[in-house]
C-alpha cells in the first residue's frame, strides 16, 4: 500500500534571515532548498503545509516572532511557492502541540511526513519526534532543507534524531 506523504515546512520566518532578530546559518541557501522541495512536492501532487510560530503574548515580549512584528511573517518566497498551502499556527516547538496540524493531516489523508524548516535542533526535531508523529507510517527530515544557528549544531541535531526518524537529503525523498 502506498502511503500519502505531506511536506511540512516549519517556521521559515523573517526573523531567521539577515536583518531579522535571530538570523540563522545559511538561511538564504536553505530557503532556496525549501522552495525546491515545495515545487517537487507540488509536482508529485503532495500536500504542503506551512507552520508559523507566533510567540505567546501571555509570556511577555519574546526575542523574536512577536505578533504584529515584521519578523513573525512567513518568508514571502515560501508564500509565493505555496500560496494555497494550509497554515498551522503554533506557540511551542512541537508543531503538533495545541495546533490544528493533526486535523489538517487527517483531512488530507496523510500517512507519511516529510519535514523541513528552521531551527533543526528545536522545532524541526521536536515535531519529528513528537508523540503525535508516532501515528504516521514514516517520518523523515529533509536534512538539506533545514538549518539552525550554526552548521555544527544542525549536524549534531540531525545525528541525534536519526536514531528515531529518517534523515535524508531532498533528492532521496522525491
């Protein structure tokens, strides 16, 4: 039986790019890879789901991703590549925690997850190893479609999570 995959694009937001409040290593290069992954998913008729982190105002101002700020916005190139993609708003590292992600995936009939995006060691890995993600037949992280503060931290996070989920380059996923 062939499983239906979905591409989940996590937190590709302006604060992570040059000029934002928390620029990440190689953010522009990863953005280009994420765009390519979106196009490959669309060509394969695979749903694309965008996830956006908005800081919890009840906790006071955050260093980044505050509602209404320029930095909280999903990168316009991602929005242009996937204009019809459902948007899931989150306040925690795990994209399933207190969000509509599970419901959105169920409505789309998804049974396998391809995950990419920003903050490899945090939101990407927390989503991939979420208790909710265990319900899916396969969970994979697109290694070359993610980044974090440094390449070393990115590589350490991917190595650690590879014991629990598949980590592969985009070219092997599509």
